């Protein structure tokens, strides 16, 4: 009986979907949060804590790449802030593979254009704390 319980609990991340995608990207559980002190949990989404709102540009790119971290996705700049996804996630040389340790800590968010609201991001609608359609456009 105990084994069944643990098996069911072990499958929860798969049933709930997205959290386990974070295993597939460098520093997936320690992504820089430009809006706060804690990490950005829902990496592919605009809401830092929930997977239910729409995907940010990195989430769209990751999904379109079948959730595979490869050199093309690593060298892309999904959020258009001038830094590659690999640079932001701590894999500047694009050598991360599943289960390996990234060469650096995450220094930016690959799906949130930074600095928020200025420079190359002046025309990006996203602002910290936005919800739904207010995050895009
Ligand atoms: Ca970027």
C-alpha cells in the first residue's frame, strides 16, 4: 500500500504538467526573478508562481521546441532584451544537458524582457504583477 501511495505522489508532477519541464533547462529551479527576491517558479509563464496564465516568449519557444534545451534555443533571445536564453539561465556556452550542473547561476529571466519598462524593453507591455492580457501587447 505504501508503495502505491509513493508511486501516485511521484506521478503528481507529470499529472500537473509543467513543473517537470524545469528539469530540462539550466537552473530551472533557480531562475532569476526581476520582480522579487525569490526565484521565478513558472519559468515559461508571465506569472512567477502560476502556470495557468499565458506563456511568456520563452515558454512559447520552449514549447515550440518540444521542451528540448538545445543550442538553437540556448542561443535565441526569446524575450528580445539582447541577452541569449543561455546567458540568462547560466549556460552561456550552451553545453547544459539534462541532469548536468550549469556553469553559472541564472542572471536574468529568458522570458521577461529586462530591464522591465526601459531600454530595449520600453515598448514591452509586461510589468511586475500584471495578469492575463495585460502582460502582453
Ligand atoms: Ca533574453
